[in-house]
C-alpha cells in the first residue's frame, strides 16, 4: 500500500509530527521486526573498539548535558 503526504505544503512542525507518529507506530510493533544480519557485526565491532579504548564513556543524560553546555 503506497501512501503519500503533501510534503511540499507541510510545515516543519507537521513533518516532525508525522515522523513522530511513524516512529511511535514502529516502536509499538517492534516485535514484528528484526535487525538486518549485518547489524550484529557492526555492534560487535563497536563493542570491541569501545573495550579497547582508554576513553571513558558517559551516560546519556550526562552526554546531553555536555552537548547543551557546549552549544549554549
């Protein structure tokens, strides 16, 4: 089923709301989706790189706070 949206006439706010609605629907039905086969390989590579790195990671809330402080 093909659907179309009047993207050229939609405001940015309307487009963001449409994206949010799509994302919410995908999340609500996530059990019916699976990751592509290459995804596990990429995650394993990133885990290995992170474990071998001397840099410390920070939790998401701290990262967002640091980003806000750097762009303000």
